[in-house]
């Protein structure tokens, strides 16, 4: 989650939220979350698990198709 | 009311001592759009709003650089919602490891320069539209 925050602080284009999955179970189910941390990019499930910064940026950009 | 133990308070205060500039923290409370029942280890029911408020008041009291604002909403929504600085959001109770992440999120927002590497900043600088990143977590 901290990496998502760092991205948001580095780019005004990025908006980052941490979401506690058990309190927001409806949203977690809607996004197909089965393990945490689970990363959702632009309302679409992207991946689960912690990754280093470079891989995190890679995956966010890949999820966007950029 | 202090919800953190003395050792936790000392550790959090030590981390927050690295803040380079003032940081605003806003907590929004109100009726949950999709209420769930959360039980504590002893079986008692937890009020996420009350718990989050107590945690944030405790954490934010540990640095003069943090300004906490609590807003009560009447309409159902994604409460409790915490917003740090320019828009880092956390929905729910920041318990366990997520409290650590929240504290470090405050520290990141309190830096004069982003801590992301120049290479990553360069790649993100090419973004031509807004992007929402949601990270689902559970308290551990």
C-alpha cells in the first residue's frame, strides 16, 4: 500500500486508496479479491502480492495498456 | 484516550519526527453504505468509526506537524475514510500492520520531495490520464 501512496505523491495523475477488505467485503468481492494485498487498477483486478517498486510501476502501466 | 501502548507511542513518535513539513489528516465518519459486524478477540462488537477516531487522535497527537480534522457525514458512504495530505486515502480501521503503513504514509506526505526513484517518476510522468490504484488489505 505504501508503494501506491508513493506513486500518488509522485504523480498528480495517480489516486491511491488502501481498503480494508473485511470492512468493505462487497467491494472486495466485486473486484474478485481472494488474497491480500490485492491491487486494483482503474476498477479492474490487476494482481495480488507485494512486489518491488520497479515491478509495481511495470504492472500498473501494463494494467493500463500503456 | 490512548489506544497505543507506551512502546508503540514511542516508536510512532520516533517515525513521525522525520516529518519535513506539515501534513493534514482528515477522518470522515458516518453511516456505512454496506454495514458489516466486526467482532473483537473477546467477542465484543467493534465500531469502526470510534476505533479509527481513537487511533488517529492518538497517532496525530504525537507530532505537532500533523493537523487532524474529523468530519461527520450524514449520508451513507465508505466510512471511516482517512485522507492524508493531498489525497492518500485509507478506507476502514488502520489496525496492525496497516497502522504502520498509515504512519509511513503520513511521513511520505510530509517529505519535501517524493521518495520514488527518478526512473519511476519519469515513467509515471508520461501518463496522460488519471489512474486509480486501490490496494485491498487486511489487518495482520
